[in-house]
C-alpha cells in the first residue's frame, strides 16, 4: 500500500454529510483525505466545506479536534458562548466536545479548509463521533477582535502575507542547509491551543526546496498558488492550485518550487510534531551508511 496520495478537488464530490441532513441548509463537504478516501491514512481527515449564503448548521460537537482556515467569503462562528464573524484569512481550532455553529451571513459562498484529528470515523462505523443538540445558530456578529485577550483559539493570516524571496529556516528538527527559499507561518499549533494537529502556511521561492525527508506523522499539502515538483517515495508529480498531497508516516518526500513564481500551500500535520527530531533528512543520514568505521 502506497504511503502517499495525490488528488485534485472535484466540485462534483461535494455533498451534505449524512449526519447533517435535517440539521443544516446550504452546507456541503468534500472529504479530500480520510479513512474512506485512502485506507493508508489513519491519523487525520482533511476536507473542504462550502456554505451557501444564509446557509449553516445547528449546534454540533465532535469526538475529534477540528482546525480550519477560511479560504473564501465569511462565516459567523459561535463557540465558547460567543459569536464571531470570520473572513478570508481567519483560522482557528475547535476542541473535542465543544458545541459550535456556523452561518454564512454574506452574499457569496464561503469556503473553508478543515482538518480533523483524531481521524473522523466513516459514516457507517459503529462509533458515533458527531453529535447535534437543540438550539439555533447566530446569524450575525462583529468581526472578531484579535486584540481582545479574552478571545481564544482564533487567528488571522491573509493569504498574501508571505515573504516573496524566502529564507532558510532553523526550527524543531530542521537544519537550515536541508531546506531553503522557504517562508513559513504557523497557524494552528500548541500556542493556539491545539492538542492533536498542526496547520501552517508555507511558501517556497523559485529555486527553493526541502530535501528528501520523512516524519513520524502524516502531512497534507493543499496547493493555493504556483506549482511544485513533489517527489514521493521516488515518484515525481507536478502539482498546482486545486491539487492536494498526502504523505504518510515513513514516506520519503521532497518538494521544490517549479517555475518562475513562488509556490504556496497550506500544510497540516497529525499528530502534533514531537519536540525533538521530527525530521529525518536523507542527505544527513545516508552518508553514515557508507562511512568507514
């Protein structure tokens, strides 16, 4: 079984989840990666949600954690007893067993990238992980004020707010000589309050690349602009906007900017990366196999 998967968003794959029938209006999902789309994926589920104007769903909570990024439009999110209007570029985390509602107050469609961990169960599984409760949803709210210290679990990063040229990085488990030409912005992580997942935005400048490596976690790459050459366990793919890539535990993968413009994607990880040695770069370890003792 392959430890990777490359797909493309198909508008025909959007539908109302079975659990949401009778509890939502104008609310459809497209499960990009999960147990039903790729049996090799066991730790996470990622999908797109589209909410029509005046659409949304009743109060609901889950037996998994949900991270999200608003790709288009606006939505009113009510959770933790408060309602907030979120726009393109807002992101956040909704913890397990926390009831929430979503409502589209705008004139256009709202599109949201969602990541769930632990992985949601298949709709026909004996374990139920999505629960609706009685109540109404908030249909209007002020734009969230992120300067207010009483507001938790939300943030904002516009899609265009990334460096054009990139730089090398030195982060947890990363040596600067193994990745270059990169700009990276953390979104959903421990600092925001996540316990099961990470979500961040990555951009590689022309000529930028991350050399071949693997992790003890699953990753998903949702391409937003530009193109990349992805090498997954030795197989090469050219990916661009609308494409997505999943890499499993132990999949050796490499991404490099392909073409004359930067490539940008939203990347997810589950479980949360360890605090030490999250990456294994082949360029660092392979020489040890041929070194004389």
